[in-house]
């Protein structure tokens, strides 16, 4: 037998937990550290606030107390790990977002027997999170954008001619390189990801099994299994995370997706850039007069816009 002991050092809101395989019950958790100086909302207060927010245009993410208002870019995450209270982690990027949230709390006050905070005071007691909101894009879209850049380049397609083990016309090994070099995970199954950042994304054509109602009846209790070949992605950090999922179930940060496209764009045009650079070195006008940053613009100008 063995035991693990420790001492609590900070408050934390747990997002999810899992048991590590082959460890005889060793548990891991994804969590957000909390500021002990901030006050939580009581259970009745948080329930009334959620109902008011839903009535005023906030949208709840499925299977969680995570509410968003896209118009102002605001997000509120209710930590419900305690039976009698809830800590709020908020991303309120503008005065308009703060006002939208404070107005919801002001509307709640008449429903409370003993209101503890005013509309302005609620902004001082909630937890502020700079990383809760991450603009993201599905991996499915990123792969389509990267594929478009490659298939639109005749030289690149000539180099890939005769290659086998293709996924969306691109060799699987190249996909693994493109996806793992710079992409950062943001969500898996709509769940924000923080516990695993440095991962490999390895696509593969695999058969997914899923259940659907018999005779297409959604309310039917009887379901049957079907299988469908689709693009699956192995998400692994080489240590304690390894799972298969579909490309549409993964989201990466928007910044890293843009960086991946720019990097591929640069690689596809490196020979064209070499021509520009050689002309500059030999003093061939007008290219010889170009500065480095301008020559890079020339390179990007001849590249294909994935949104074009």
C-alpha cells in the first residue's frame, strides 16, 4: 500500500478530473487558481444570476456553467465545486462587457432577501481571468486552409506527386509536421484546455462508431451502432494524455492557426524569395533597393490567400 499527502496552498476551481491509467487510482485535475481575497456568491445568488443572464441574451455552453455573450466578448464561468457557494471567473474585456454583467446583477437584487453587493461592487468581488477567453477555430477549418495553400501551389503538388498514405490529398507525415509545429489547443469537445498545451496532433483515417435512434426517432430508447470512416486525430503529449477524436471536435487558438498558415505560406514561397534576395545581392534594380521587410511583403504577395 501507499499514500499521498499534501497541504492546501490555494483555493482552486476544478473543471474536470480523471484517473490516470495504470496508477492504481492516481487522480489528475484541470483547475483554475482562485484569489482568496475575492468573495464567492451564495448558492441562491448564483442561481438567480444564471437565470437572469440567460433571459438577457447570455448563452450557456452545454454541460457546464459557462456563459458567454458574444456581442461584447464576455465570458463568465461559475465554479460549482462547493454545495453552498460559487466562485465566478470572469473575462470582461471592455466597459460595455462590464456594464452588461453588472446590469444582470442589478436585476437580481430585488429577488434577494439580503443583497450583499451593488451592481458596481459585484465587479470588485468576482475573479478576473485573462485566459478564460481564447479566440479559437476548429481544427477542421485549419486543415482545410492549409490544404488549400498546398494544392493551389503547382510546385508543391509536383513535389507530392507519387506520395502515398494521403489524407485530403496531403501525405499523413506532412500533416503531422504541419499540425504539431505551432498549433496550440484551445478546446476539446467544447471544454477549455489548459492542462495539456504541448501536444502532437497526428491525423489518421479511422472508423468511428456511433449510436443513432432506430428508424430516425430521436425519442426512441432503442439505438443501434453504425460506423463511419472519417479523419481522426490522435492528441498526445507523449506522457499522460492520449485520445482519439474528430477534427471538428478540436479547436486551436486563432493566433496559432494564423501562425501555422503564415509559416506554411513562407515555406511554399522560399524559392521565390531566394530569387528576390539573390537579385538584391547582385545589385539588380529595382529589387536591389528593397529593404528586408519589403522583400518579405513581396514574398507574401505572390502567396495564395486562403480566404481568397
